[in-house]
C-alpha cells in the first residue's frame, strides 16, 4: 500500500466532512471540520497560530485527516475501513513532527484552549485511548463536560430569559446581547481579569450574526459586570462558554440570566442540547437549567524526542 500524505486543501473539505462523520461519531467533527482543519488558535505569546493539516490518500480515496496546532493534536481520524494499514500511524508521525517544529517538547490531544474539538479524548473511547497508549501516550488531565437539554426544557425559554433579565434590572443591571462596539471593552476586561484564551474565544463568538455573547452591565455607570458566550468554539454544535462574573458583582443572579440567554440562542438554532465545556460549578448548571448528561475526557500526552 502506498500512502500519499499531503497538506489538506479547502477543496478536500466536502469529502473530509464525510470521513469525519464516519470516523469519529459523537464528536460532531463533520460540522466543525473547517474550523478544526483551518481555524486559528491563540499561542502562548498571544499571537494566533495557523494549524498544519494533513490528508492521507490511498490511491484517489481520502482515507484520513489530521491537524496540529501549536503543541496540540487538534484532530486525527481514519476511515474505519482503512484502519490497520498504517495510515493513522503516518498521520500521527506527521503531526508530532509539526508539533516538534513548533518548538513544543510534548504533544497533547485535542484540548487546545480557544479551538478544540473536545477537551480531550472521550473517556469511553477505549479504542482510541489504547491506540495512543501503544504509541507512547500517557493519560494526563481529566476534564468534565455537561449536557443540558434545551428543547422541551421548561427552564430554557424566552419567557424565563426575559424574567431573569427583569430581575437583574431590579438589582441594578442590564442584560443584553453584545455587539461589535463592545469588543474593545470585552477583550480588555476578559484578558486582564480572566485570560487571553477566553478573550480570543469571546471575540470569535462576537463575530457571528447574531453575536453569541450576552452581557450584564451595571445600570448606574455601564460597568461590565458579567459575560457569557456560546459557539465561539465548535460553532454550530451549541457549546457554551467561556462565561464569568467579575467579583464585585457576584451573587446578583447575573450568571443564571446570562446562561439562560445563551441556552435560548442554542435552542433557537434548532439544536437539542447545549454542551457546557470544561465546567466549574456543576451544581450551578443543574440548579439553573438541569443537567441531562455528564461527559469525561482525558488529555493524552507524549514527550517528544529532541
């Protein structure tokens, strides 16, 4: 067998989407194929990183794709019918080489801040975890996602979002959708008080139509008090986050109002569930909207030989 490994072209996208649907069901990779193969992420120096993406052809058939971004393996998938023939190993070697060329001493799976398919390999995916282990990868950090039903959920409705916004106004806050004019304020405050990665992801969500960002502003002076975003990563899959409330404004019901506003957006887009990525307080999400499922992911890591 002769494997032709080359850079992914945008003309490969339609076939790549079909491959991803068959190769990694449950991840939604086919929906976000362009974002994962070509979309930027934020590097440790605050500059955007362009991914390096590969296509593996067996004759004229696209048999596998992979992408590396910075120190991360963002994507690696092989058609089920083409497995066991060295295609995955060849793609893995290619992305590891790209990671080493970037200057990273170790390769990690999937969980790159700002642009990630999942926060690691699904803990239920024993085949992938075993395949990586046999190639020198060890289990690292574990991350936790939640899923919330947004269709048919009585706690996720426009009426409830409006009621929570009215309650916030009584306590001195305006809840509204962000717009392009809010970008400088959001980027500055989120970068300084949370992280550059969060600011990057919120900026991506803000660029959509309509923007996938909601704000809480203090009525007295317009100070930014809290924010929540969705679809800044994995656009079209209904992923929530990042979100945060600045310390002086906590315990005012702002987090609940912003969460429900985002969940209503996801429901309006026709998606049945919203994924809460890399969660913090699980009890908060269960209390506000009800958790329908928990998902656990493992970051696999391999030290690269200089």
